[in-house]
C-alpha cells in the first residue's frame, strides 16, 4: 500500500519526531511511506525521517496514493493539505476535543488503526541512526523554543552543583542562558554547536540519560532508545500529551533539583 502522511507547517520538532513511530510501523509492515514536506520547524526532522526509508514529496505532489492520513495535525489543516492530493482513501485526524490524553506519538498510531492497520509499534524507530552506543555522560538540553520560554526549568544551576556526574549541554541558540557563563568543571557546553539534529546524534550515543523540558531533543532521545527524563512545567505542557514515547521515557511535573537527581540515578541504574 502507498501511504502518504501529512504534517502541518508551524508544528514543533518534537511533533515531527513523535510521528516517526507510525512511519516506522508502516515501513516494517511492507508499505511504501511518503511524507509531504513541511515549510516549518518540522522540516528540520526530515533528513532523519528520510534515513528511515520514508520518501519526502512536495506538498502538491501529483502522485496517487492508496491512503492519506496524519496524527499531529488539526482536521482543518488536514483538509487543506489533502485537497492537493489524489488518493483512494483519506483518514481525517481526530478533532482536538477528542484527543484527551493521547500523547503526540499516539495520534499517528491512532490514525493507522482507524485506517485498519493494527501494526506493531517500534519503541525506538530512530535507534539505528545512532553511532555505536558508549554511554559515558548525561546529556542536558536546557532550552526550548522562544515561544515556550516559560516551559524552561529554572533550577539547572542548582542541579549541576548538586552532583558531579559528567554532563554535556546541547541545543541551538535558543537554549543559551546567563547561568551557562559559570558552569562547574564537570559540565561541558556544546550549546550552539548542536544546532542541527544530526549534530545531537553522536552526543545521544554517549548519553547515560537525557534531561530536558518538553523539547524536540527529548522526543529524539526517546525515539533513539536513550533513557529520557522530561521535566514538565505546570500550565505549559502535560505528561499525558507531551511525554516522549517508549518504555525508557519518564516525566516529572514541577520537580525540585533533588527529585530530578534521584530520578536520574534510578533511571541510569535501571539501564545498566
């Protein structure tokens, strides 16, 4: 079956990464999977998605498909995108009022199931993109996009002083914070050196654990099978919706530095 997934412009990196579970499930079942290109932040994920075997096609592709669907998109956005596509069958995504506690990845999986495709869902569809795993340091992605600054956790300096475990900080220019000018010796600053997601993959291969607010890097880490602890801020995002997919992902809401440190140690011990 020829399947086309649509993704709306303007959605964030984590939304695009989370749909990789649905893409990989369809690919492993032997279907041909295409993704309509995005003009927004989701486009940053497309080079990784393409490496899975997903075909990237123009949004006004003239090809014909058996099935067109999507998860992380509104029905209105889907209708606009689907109007440019020829297909035998369209599965309109759930309206926002019906999404409840669906995680972002669950929406793509739900779209497959409503199309009658009850497929095994891989926990870590992007794990094959990592270099050989050599866990040695924690990886912290402290920042979030400019539009979601309130989602940032304010206790990173206290957390870094509370433990001497080697850590690396990563992210693009939006992740820069004043406290990074006074990092402890065990913290390595790679922020602004990891602006592309491809730059993060070698760091994920070395990570014992990824600590982050609800960011694209958190979703990328979980999709690569790396233990991931996501810190949620009340009123910004909820674990029920924003939690990365997979058994190695865990979330905490408004935690203290000690609570994050305890959870990090437990997750690292469990991964040994």
